[in-house]
C-alpha cells in the first residue's frame, strides 16, 4: 500500500495490494527454479511474507512440510511506519489465522524496534547486511530464495547500479535476480570497518543479461562511486533513513522560510 505514494509511508507494516498479488502470480509463473529451491527466507514484514508465500507457492505445494523462515535482519532500512514490522504476537496471530507455513524461531519480542543492529543509520545497516550475507553463505542449503526490501537489497548485494531507477531502489516489485558468493573478501564500499570479515555476492551473467545489462558487473571501484552517487540520489529523491532526519529537515526549511519573511 505504501508504494502508491510517499504520502502512505505512515501506514504501519502495510500488506500487499491486489496489484501486488497479481505481480506475485507473474513471479510464480516466470521463476524457473521452484523445483530446485532448498529454503525460502523472508523479512517478517507482511508484504514480504505474502510475497514469499504467493510468489513461491510451488515450493510449498511440492513440500508440504516446508516453511518460510522469517529473519529480522531482512527488514527494511528506515524507521518510517511503513518500514516498521508488527509486534511478534500480532504477527503470530495473523500467521495462525491465515494458516501461513512460517518458521518464527528467529523472531523475538521487540524485533521490530529500530535500535541496535536494526537502527536506521548507515553503519548499523551495513553491518546487518554483512552479517546477513555471512549467515546465508554458511547455511547448508544450496539454493536459497531471499525475499526482502528495495533499500536493503543494495546494502545486501553491495550493488548500487541504477539504485534510483525507482523511489529509493533499483529493484522493481517482485523482480528476481540470481547471485552467487565469491571467495573474495572486500572492504565496505562506504569505508565502514568490517574488521576483515565480509561475505560478498556477485550477480550471475544470466541474471544480468536477462534484465538487459552487460554480462560483466561493475568493478568494486566502480561500485564505490555508484554507492556515493546512490546515497546522494536518495537524498535528491527526498528520502531519508529516519523520522528524526525528516523532522530536522522540515525544521531547517521552516527556519529558512522565516528568514525570507
């Protein structure tokens, strides 16, 4: 619902629209590897949970005992109401009422509070994305579907190409891309100290070509430039990571208007 307009960013944990359900059905039709998926892991937000369920329904039909694993570190990056999840009890009730095959073992009380590792600032997001990549790399499954959010995906993939194609992201709704892990250990694109610990993803040639890109992804140095331009682009779009930044900006604009008067 919040994608309809920035005015709807005040809606807490919005669910998907009828159009969103149609997009999930298109994803289900176009995704070629349902039979090969070993694990589906999703952000605990309602919109991603139902995208995972409806977009990858053949996985759960073929394996009735399989569930969607919810991981709090896949939540979106800002603390605007639309990017804050539901309390665990409310989420559990909805899942139970709708009989959604979900594993909530990683979701604790207070997971939705935007503080600590989930704080809406660049360092916390960078380290959370790094830890999420490491967790995925160390999983025993071979092919994992990750359903998450447009802003976080740039931090997760360390790929900032076209990151302002849409509002706050280069990803279209229900777009899928394919990545593999590389043995290279990189520093953070923005200079945050990763203490020599990182796990990095590289988009496959097939995935890039399928979406109209050259087979070779940008180099790491090119990504550093794209990262800087990407953050500047988000600011130019009027986006910020937290409500405090927005309120501070509005206060400064109001002060400037008073000076003009």
